[in-house]
């Protein structure tokens, strides 16, 4: 059970870290929701919640995480002087 919990926490952390992909707040919310839904479906299938329930929960968490991030939190390969304020 400890291994499963550790895997879930690791995947959740990765989901949140990837949730900020995009230039605008809306882009980050959409990409975060999609990444979270995919990850949540996998976690839900493994934990017994079910893929649909996991996708809903993961999508919501990813969308909130993506919308809550700032463009300054993500570099996306641009030089520092091109970062939005």
C-alpha cells in the first residue's frame, strides 16, 4: 500500500508541474486539465476509483493548477528577457 501511495503522490506532483504549459492563463488551464485528466484516468484505474472518476478529479485539479500558475513560473524555452511581466 505504501508503494501505491508513493506512486500516486509522484504522479500527482508531475501532473501539477506539467499543468502550467501554455502562454496565457486559459492555455495553462486547458493543458493542465487535459494532462490531469489523462493522469487521473490512469491513477483511477489502478486505485479502484475507475478511469472516469479519476479523469474527472485529475482534470479538475490540473485545470485549477494550470490556471493558478503565472507565466513567470514556466520558461517554455524562451530567453528570460522575453518573459511576460
